[in-house]
C-alpha cells in the first residue's frame, strides 16, 4: 500500500469489511472509538511519503531500480500506445 495506488473498488471492499467487523473503531477517540483513519487517506499519504523518499534519496540503489523500472514501463506503454495509434490509421 505504501508504493501502490489502491483502486476505489479495493478501498471500498476493505472499508466495507472493516465497518462490519470493527464498526465502533471508526468513531473518533473523543467518542469512544479508536480513531481509525480512512484507507484511501492512508494510501495517499503513504504514496506521498514514498515519492518524497524517492526524490530525496537519489543515490540509493532502490531508487535507481525504481527509476529504471518506471522508465521501462513508461517507454513500453508509450510504444504500445503508438503501435495502436498506427494500427488505427491503417
């Protein structure tokens, strides 16, 4: 969850199960609950934290691996998109 964006369907499914099992936990601490946060907000916060680490630790081996992997995915997707665009012209 820290480095992946969770689709809305997944977030809704997780929240539904958490609500049915831990319905009082969602209440704020002031109202007797545990103050459990939203999965979507947690996911967005962890993604931002990951991006900050990715930006600040430029020389770390894991950063170089992620950058190389992302670059390959971007190139492959643009190639597929270009390939489909050319096919549509024919």
